[in-house]
C-alpha cells in the first residue's frame, strides 16, 4: 500500500490535535544510529507526553497513510530506529514519557513508561531494595520501550532471562491508534492470546509500547565476581555446568573472553587494567549472587578449587572488594568500545545450542581464514549460547581494505550458524540490517505467519515499514 | 464462515491420504471432560503418528471446511477439548506422537512430541539427572501438547514459571496445514515475531503443536518441605517475602490452604493423614530446593524460627523424611478430589496482584455470604497470586439446591477479581467455559487484535471453533 510522507499539511493537521510542545523541529540526532550505516529521515518529529498523545499521532498517521517510526534511546544496533528511504516518517520519540508510574516492592513489580532510561529503572528498583536485572552496555541511554521492542538481552540473561521474561504487562498503541490497556501485574493470566509477547520483539512494527509492568527480583545478599582462565571453550562450558551444579540459579553472568579482546584493550584502551599478566587464550567472567547467609566469594573459591583440580581452569582472580569487581567488569564492558576503535570488517550477534559452540568456534575460524588473514574477537554471553563474533583486519591494516569481502565473511559465519541450528540474531533483533537474513535463514512458514499477522494488525503498513519484514 | 461436518465422504477422502491406523472409530472417552459440563461430538477421529500426518489432516480439513479439534490428555477444566455443538469435528488426538525425540542434558534441553504424558517427560528428564519442573495434579494423564496449548501452571510456577517459560521452541501445524519447524534449542533468538508464545496458550485455535523443545533444570541437591500454620493470608504473604529473602529462587512452591479444605479431607477422604491435630484456619505448604551443599531442612528450620519470632507462623511441621514430604504433599494434592466429592456450587481459578489478596479474600467472602450460607474452600498457589476459590453448599446440602444462584456466585467473584486488577483465568485457560468472561472482562482492543490474528492465520475458522473466541 502506498504511504505518504509526513509533510507540512500533515504537521499542520497534527498541531491542531495535540497539546503544545508535542511537535518539535527535527534534530539530526534522531537521524543517525550508533554504527553509522544509515542516514535516517524525518518529516515530523513528535515528543508525546501521554498515551493519548501517542494514540492521536498513530490514528492521524493511519488516516493520512504516513509511516510512523517509534524512537527510544536510539542505541539499537540493527537500524530499527532509522528510516533511510521511502516517504519521510513521523518520528515518535518516547523520551518525555519517562515516569516511573508505580513501584510495588511487596509484589516485585515496577510500572514504567516506555521512555524511562534503563539505568533510571535500575535505580528506582534499587531505591525500593529490589533488583531490575536487565543490564547492558547502553543502559545509561537506552530506554525501556526500545529494550522491550527489541527483546534486549545483556549480561544477566542466564539467571533472569531476556527483557521478555522481565515483563508482566504492557500498555501499547496498536497501529489502528487504539490503546491496549494491558498493564497486568499478574504472574499467571491465561485469558487469551499472548499479545504481550507479540509486541515484545516486534521492533515497533506492530504498535508502540507506551508503558510496561516489569518484574523485580530480590537483591542478592552477597555478590561475587571472578575471572578464570580456561583451556578451551569446551572447558568453559564444563565450568558453566559445574558452577550451576554448585550454586544453581545463583550464577547470573558467565561471559567468555578471548585473548584477542584483551590484546585489543592493550592496543587501543591501555588504561583499562587487566587481571592477567599474560593474557590467556580464553577466560570467563563469572558472577554469582547468593541469597541469605551465603558468601559469594567463598562459593567462588570453592568453584575455583574444584575447577583447578578438574583441570577446567588454570589461573584466576576472585574479586576481594567492590573496586576489584568493578575492575573485572570494566574489562568485559570495554570490549565493544575496543572493537569499535579497531574497526571490524564484519560483526555478528549469533547464538548456538550450547553443545555446538566448540565446533562452531573451530569451523568459523577456518571459514573466515579462507577469506583472509583476519583477527577474530569472539566473546559474549556463553551461558546463553550467545557469541559476539567479530572479524577484524590484520594488525596495521584498516577495515576499508577488506570492504569488498565483508559480505563473504558475514555470509560464511551466518551460513555456519544456520547449519548448526543457531540464530543470526541472538539479542540485537532484525531491524533493517538483517531483514534479508530473516528471509534467507528464517522458516518460510513462520515468515508467512508473520506477514499475515502484520497485515492483520497494520493493514495500511504504517508501523516502522521496512524493519523486520521487507516491504 | 460456514463449516461442514466431518462426515463419511470426508472420512473416505482422508483414508486415501493417510497411512493405515490413523483413522479410528470414535470412542466415548474423546467426548467427555472431567467436570461433566459438556457432551462432545466427533465426526472422525484421527490418531496421527507423524507431523506429516497432522499436516495432511489439517490441509484436508481446510479444503473441506471441516472443524478440527486437537485432543491431548483430555484433562482440561474449561472445555477446550470438547465441541458440543456445530458441525461434528475431526478430532485429532496426539496420543501416538509420544516420543521423546532427544535429550540434551549438557544444554538442559529435552525435545518431546506433543502426545508425551507429562509424567513421562519428568521421568525422562530425571533419567538424565535433570528436572522438568512442570508439575500438576493431572501429570499422570495430561499431555505436553495440551499443557503448552493451555499454558498450564501448577505447583512450581513460583520458581520455574508457567509452561510458556519452560519452552524454547515448537514444531506446529498451522491452520493452513503448513508445518512450522521451530524446534529451537536456543536461549536467545531475536529473529522476528514471537510465534511460539502466540501458539502457547491459544488452546488449539491457531494450530496444532506437534513437538516442543523444553527447558530442563538442574535437580536441586537438597529438597525440603514444610507445612506452617499462619495467622492470616497477610501473614502468609509476609512469610513468602521472608522466605525469598532468606533463600531466593530456591522457594519452588508456596501453597495456601484453608481450614475448610482440611475439613473436607476429614469429611470425604479420612484416610489422608493430616499434619495438624486441630486444623489451623490458614496454613502454607512450602518447598525449597537448594543447590550444592545447602541443607533444605536446615534452611526451613531457620525460616520457621524467624517466622515464629516475627509472629508470622505459630505451628508447623518440617518433613524429616521422604515419606513425610510425600504425606504433606498428599494433603495438598487431595484437595481438588475432596472438592469434587463435596461438589462445588461454583469454582474459580483466579489470580490477583499479590498485595490485593488479603482484601480480595475478605471482600469475596462477604459478597458470597450475601448470596447464601456457603462454605468456601480457598486454596492455591499463593506465591503466584493464584487462588482456586471454590464455593460449596452448607453441610448436609447438595450443590443442586443452589444451582439457581451458581451464576450469581460466579459473577460476584469474577466482578471482584476484575475490580482488583486480577484475572478470571489464572492457569486453566478460557476454553468454552470462560469465552463469555473474556468478552465481559477482557480488554476490547486486545480482543479485537485476537480476532484479527485468528482471522489472519485461520481464515476459514477450522481450528477449535468456539473455544477462546466466540464464533
């Protein structure tokens, strides 16, 4: 169906419907995304304050057949938040809907508007002596509506699940402009189809999430962090099993780091203090959070000893203070920034069945080596089977020299992931970057069902056209 | 759209398409349901062995516009498994698709066909030294396809979630007869809309689940069970908070029991041994499962002592052996049977925000008392805010005497649940029993979206017509 640009007459129409201050001049920051792959466009920019404002905007866009681009923190890595072609959209930024509507510590529930910055939600939970466990690099600027729309992952998925698992209910404006009042705080509610999970991860193509009821958790009484060197990814997986056998769900993070990542830090971020004098080929960052009287550092020492005697680990550091914990996490959290500074030829957010990971790492390295003399920084959330598999030019060379083969590298990695029953988008989503991958690797029956659902809920096709499903 | 009965010509057509033994004479057991509210009908009964058989059946039904009724273990409590009116359906029982296709202990994954009995899946997990935590009264006869289609709950939801939370991937036949191959074993996979969760809980109205990849958990090293008497539901909720503060996720069950239930046991199941000499007004059954070296009975003793000194509990039994654990659970698990023998006027599977529960209990009792001198057996999964709120005739009277006011009782209870932001179907689903409630209490925008999705995926309307959505 043909869409129209959000032009001056449309803006004039909107201004008659909305309170002052909702429509704003378009600023350049709404037209870029972190990886600099696309230049967005915007016909009209709206900063609604209420769900009714959002409903008014979407209803009008529906009548005028104008594309709508929901905008959160702008930190997405797959281009879901920019519309580089087609008629210029109405950009709806949720940033002024940033109220924590309610905190129910006794129910472990917090109700937040979509524009709340993730770190602010974490802080509001902490103030009520609770934990909101979603944690990722962009937490200081990403907004919960975007986290929900992309079903964001992060470092605590192993214990607490993806964003989907942290959401009890939603308020959302559907493509018709109608408001779904679904802010349930219930743990069990089997009344009909799961509209909540349909909107979560739909990347703004089925509606605009305006608020969410989020699950909180008790704050662990004792948190411990360690970095252990392991002989191989297989040993890392065995260590994961061992740690879960010893402390169960208390393992909240289990991050794999390759030597290449530590060497990148030395190369471009030398002020980041590293725990090992000689970087091991593989190491893991483990975090435990124990309830009650348990001492996490003791549990980690016990784990370390068992791992040493089982030959799974050969060196390690257990944080003895909050400062040391912070230092270990600083290493992990600067890996993406080091990658950015080095400049990747191709980067991949993939997941695999846990048992396929050692095989994948071996075969992917071989496949990539066939294309060129690349450096590989492979790290990620091993506990979830999620690897950030990034391919870099050899030292002294720039990514631009390999631009011509970047597509081949990506294809080789994704083909292998697919062959091993993995996913080519573990936690970042599809956006515009992977819309073709979805067609190539996705199940055709699922894809047809997705298209049918999209058409049913958004017959005019106004919601974030071109994201997820190619138009 | 008009549907046709599954008649002899249709059966003849099917028999040419399917291996021998798939089509069977209709037996009466497929036409009843546990509460005896409906008498089902069936034109043709099919017992497919493979997903391809199922696809053939659904494709043919689609062409002939014949309704399809997926059939699992037949244990559902809301009539989703019987079709009492309209053209006689093709009943598709998954009972011969009962193979455990794979167990991946190192990934904590088990792949089961839809016809597997829940207890068999539990046993297969146990054989691999893992836990499949879904547990409910019907586990000896319900089948996992039905558990998934109704998003079944049970006694371990507090720790492990509903069936939805235990599923990583699905294989399913959509209403078109196409097979969705979505048996992912991945913990993270953000490639498009969440078709999995849309089919889970859809009660067979959007397709037939034929297999699932299920999440396993480590078996806790030490399990402990206690029954503590508490002074009020509010005290029970405070005890829940206390227990989670002390042992975190290790609390796997937290069941509320009212004196009425214990008295019913004495009345109709006197051989069930009860732990208290004088039944307390309220008590809770708590189960903990600790990993590693922790001793669950010690943790329960610690909890009991703290609860006693805080005035939250005043008496209790901590199981000292497996036999005692079994005894405590026997009390809990015979409550539904006792209810059945007494015969309820009206029974309700409701959930509420945790903090609303004390208020609900008080106000519901008052509302019910206005209608008649009823006995109330209110018990359930307090940790999930899920109460089985059942209303019975006074002693010496039969339910039939109160048949005329049963509707008023139900309405009073459901109206109050709705007013307190609760759900009128916590874990049993909508089926046919609550299709009107869904219209009365459901969000109209969600309902419209559900209808649009149903029409998009099942334009002819063959899948379980009349369940969930009124036709």
